[in-house]
């Protein structure tokens, strides 16, 4: 049998510090430290995020190694998120990974965060994996894309948002309602008790497979302001119905484009990825399309939806198999296209 491969993954692109260890595609540890400091500010404060990463990174990595029950000398490579993300946050994970790889004398692997979200589907667990080619709806706080995935590292963006991301739409709607950051999970929670047809919001008319959420945000803000002017308690009295209605609108926008893409490409292998794929109603509706449209639907385990290093480690594992390493000169990229050539430093 060939030698096994053990990869340490490091994720620090936004406000979660995470380290994971994968051995031959199987997760041994996946530790995520969230940064609660941002709740006070209603959004991620980049300067505070990078400071918190600096504090968290060593304990998080130490915990991952301990939980995996391995010695650091058993690591074969370190895979780190190079971008896209907040520069100050990326710098912490990148610098840590370089130093640790240098100290252990093992190779470095640079990872595109958005590829990581998609390849989270290939973590070896007891669930079916999509077969190539498949479509992936990648919905996070910074991105909304429909991606045609032809192979592990052959991905084509078929459509994307021209303004806000779907996660941003959730978070901004929550902020307008006075809910803390990140609002997506709270809208999900309150929507469970609400009527999705209680309020109607205008959906954008955007060409082809692209998305737009900024008009919906403005419409939602005007609606809340107008209703609150008539009844100061409007939001508190109708919280669950408002959450269910705005959530239903966002999901409708996402799924109508996904259905269009599936039809155009004649593909029935459909996956979702990114933080918003943790949304319970989106997961439910996608599952119901299995029968309706004969789709094979792939939904990541909850902990692999939002930012985590397991997805970075599994992507690193597949790059390791291709001998795709980077050198110590690699710098983080705040903007990093899904298909960018990675041999430029
Ligand atoms: O992928 P992610 O963890 O970080 C980025 O790369 O952006 O995504 C974070 C986004 C946030 O906007 C958050 O509100 C949203 O995912 N999110 C959700 C849910 N859980 C996280 N949105 C709706 N429903 C959820 N259950
Ligand atoms: Zn993400």
C-alpha cells in the first residue's frame, strides 16, 4: 500500500480561524474559532479580525493536532487559504503556514477559498459525492455563483452576483430589522415560525444566470421604514413573518437561476456550498427538487458549509496528489478569481 498523506489545512480569510487535519481524505480534526467581537459592530471589522486571528491561530492549530492524535512530524504538507478574503486576515494564516512549513521542512499548498467551499463535497465521509460534471451553487457572505465543475480544478463560473452576495442580503436584512451580525442564521431560525407568504418583495429582473440583491435590500429597507413609521412595534410584532418572507424571496431568486442553469447545461448533479447552504429552508427546498426535477442533490454537512479548514485541507489533499505546491514567496490575494493561474506570486 502506498504511504498515507496527512495535510494540515489553515483557513483565515474572514472572521473564523480554523485548522483541520485530513489523512487520505478523511477528517481527523476540524477546529473553528469564531470571533464574537464583530457582533458589537454589526459586521466584520477587518482590523479586529486580523488581531483575533493572531491570537487564535496557534491554539487552534495545537488543538487540531491534539484532537487528530498525531505528531506534527507526521504532516506531509500545509494547505492555506490564499484568497479571496480580507487582506489582514489572510496575512495571518499565510504567514503562519509559511513559518510552520519552513520549520517542519514540508511543502506549502495555496488554496482558493471558493474552490475549497466546492471541494468540501469530497471529504471522505459516508455520504455520496457528486460526479463530474456537476453544478454548484456557491452562496456565502462574499460570493454568489453558479459554477460548472468539470473536474477538481476545472471550474467555470456560469453566473454570479453583480452586486451583493446572498449571505450579505441575509445579513443586511437582519441588520435593518435590528438583529445582530451574522443575521443569516437568525433569519433562518425565526423564519421557521413564520409565514413565507405574509409579505411580498419585488424580485430583480437580471439577465441570464447572474444575480442581484441590492435592489431587494433597498426595497426591504423602505418597507420596514414605512411600516415602522405607522407602527413603531411593526418589526417586533411581525418578526417571524418578515424573516420567513425575506428568506423565501432570497431562496426563490437563487433556485430559479439554478433551475435555469441545470436546464441549459442538461445537468442533474446539483450541489450547494458556502455559508448560506447551511440555511435549513434552502436545504429543504433543494431536497424537494430531487423528485420534482429528478435532480441528484448534494448538500454538505452543516459544519462544512460555513468557513472551515476541512474544506481547505481536502482541496490541499487533491493538489498534493497533483504535486501542485507553491513556494515561500506566495502572497495572499484579497481578490482571487476561481480560475486564476496560481503559479504567479
Ligand atoms: O461561507 P461563509 O461562512 O463565509 C464567507 O466566505 O463569506 O458564509 C457566511 C455567510 C454569512 O452571510 C451568514 O449570514 C450566512 O453565510 N449564513 C446563513 C446561514 N448560516 C450562515 N445564511 C442563511 N441561513 C443560515 N442558516
Ligand atoms: Zn467562505
